C-alpha cells in the first residue's frame, strides 16, 4: 500500500488561481496577484508543506521562485528581457518577501512566487478566521509600476483542506495534508505511553523488536489508556468557513482532543497514529467516502497490518475495534490498493512516507 502520488500536490501548487480583481494595466505592464487557494490563507498548508519535497518535474520556464509558493504575481512581459522585482507582504502573517527574475519574451505571461517569510508562530495560533490584507509591489527595470492589495481570509489552523475542485469539476485530492495533524512530538504522547506502562498492560514498548503479537499488545495498551480517559465520539467536522472550491474539514489538534476527551473519526485516527509513530511503528491513515480509520504495520517489512476503527474508542474493546477496522479495509481493499485506482475518495496515507516527503506536524506552542 503506497501513499497517493505526491506529484498531485505539486500539480495543484503549479496551477495558481488568478485574482481577477487585481489584474491591472500600469505603464503598459499587465500584472496581478495569483493565489493557489483563492482568497484564503490556510495555516495548516503553509506550515505542513514548508519543507515539502516535490517530485522532480519538467521545468516551466514561465514560473519563477518557490515551487510550493502559495501567493505570487502574474506578469505579462512588456518587452524581451525585462527585469522584474516583486515584493509581497501582509499585515500580520507575511514579512516583506522579494523575488527578481528576467522575463525572456515580450507578451508571455509569467508567474513569480517569492519564498514567503511567514510568521509561523502567529499562524499556529490562528483558531478563528480573520481578514488579512496582502500587498504586492512590482518594478520593471528598476522602475516601480504599481502596488496592489487583496483582502484574504486567514483560516483556522484546524481547517484541513483535503481536496480542490476546478471550474470544470475536476477534483484533486489533498488527503496527504491530514498527516500534518499527526504529532508524534507532542508532550501528551509521552504521558500516554507512561500511563500504559504503569497500567501493566504491557511491560515495555519495543516496537518491531518483538513479533506481531507483541506489537498488538503494545497498541492495545495505548487503546486502553485512552479508553480509561473517557473519550467520547464527536461528529464535529465543520470548517471555520465554507468554500465551494476548496473542500475542508475541521480537525482537532491532538492536545485539544486530549483536553476535551472528544474525537471524530479523523481526530481519533491522527491521535492514535501520533502515539504509534512515537513508538517507532509505521502507522497509516485510511480514507474512504465520508470516513477515516487507521492502521499499523505489524512488522518492519510491511507484510502484515491491523486496522482500527477509532470511533469505537468509547464503547468497545481493542479487539472489537480491530475487527471492525479490518473488515472495513477488506470491504474497500480493491480501491485502496489498486495502482489503477484514481478515485480521490480512497487513499492510504503512510505516515513514514509523509514525513519523508517533508509533511511537518502542526506544533502546539501552548503545550511546550
């Protein structure tokens, strides 16, 4: 079972949406702001993909700068060899960031994406949406040609985009971004592991040093800790703002799940994946239409695995949750494992591969 192709994410990040209200003619230079996600700024995307390693793609000679850039400028070259400088900044979240390039061919449209100097600590604290004005300035051959502003909406860090639809209705999956809510470094993970050891349900956490039964026993010890903490199912999935183009779900950070003892299918899956990843196991998230559950490879080679239906945390034993999880996987196995499947509603998000690709966990500053 392999992670959905990482090139899908890069494909989206190279097809920016023009902000039509910003396309202007100024001293015979046509230019405007472009954004990968319309008029929204998603902290979850900005932070989690800041070290993303895109697959090698053919070079597009009309695109300059950060290949994962989220906000840039589109410019029609006024003449051959025009030298352009772009500066972008915002009120609270983006410090002044610049890029310079030479536009080779008159009349060709180019896109320039500076490496944006985000205020990452401020992004992590965004829990309620607010307006953020982004300003772009352009100069050609050393002469300013204009300044334009666009009002964006800074979205909650809990808003996780999982797909994007274009004007023709084509859908691109962004399921890999759920991996950002798996946080194996959160201090509460060590608390859970300590409780599991003190409970006597397992004598040690040895990862893959034991056999499959040993791994399952360690997983059960973690399950029992969370069950004793009185977790209950919560169906909250509504994002901070509805968007017809970018499909988004509210996902709790694991500190919030622990504090409130509530979790929906995604919350519970990323919480358990966080603990299992800390143990040195190889967990994965599984998405099927309208639902998520998770699984763990029971050996280092990935020859065997067990799935868990995390919504059963409040009402069922570990054995029952594993049985339900395995049955769901088997029901959808063809679409989840077939290399020919291109249905975006089905994905296996391998956490080891997601981290290797550069998807960062969303840090919780208040927990440090």
